[in-house]
């Protein structure tokens, strides 16, 4: 599923193709096989799912515990924590 509140966006579904406005919120992805684009500033991005492709701009921190995720970020370099496996995180 997909849940959006004033302070956070949570995506737990699978195989979703979606573009969202981050609006300074905390972003959580626990599903798998999603293709997500987050526009605007984000506070944090946490990925515990697998095989997601995510684009994010201006995020303060990225945390990965899943596997096989590909994350592209733009803007200032975020703090990165990757305790998962086979993840790829690339900046500009």
C-alpha cells in the first residue's frame, strides 16, 4: 500500500511506478520492484525493501537495509547508511 501524512510518505506495495512531491517529509520504502521519483526536498529516505529504483532530490539522509536497490540523488550529498546488500547509490 501507499500511505501519505503531513510528515511522511510510506510505500509498502510492489511494482509501483509513481512520482511524488517529497515536501520535506520522511520517505519510507518497504515494498519491492518499485520505480519511484521523489521531487522537492526530503528530510530522509529509508529503504528496507528490495530491487527498488528510486530518484530523489535534496534529501538529507539515505538509509538502506534492503538489497538490490538503485538510488540516484541530486542536490547536496546526503548522509548515507547502507547495511543491506547489492545496493547502488549514485549522485550527480
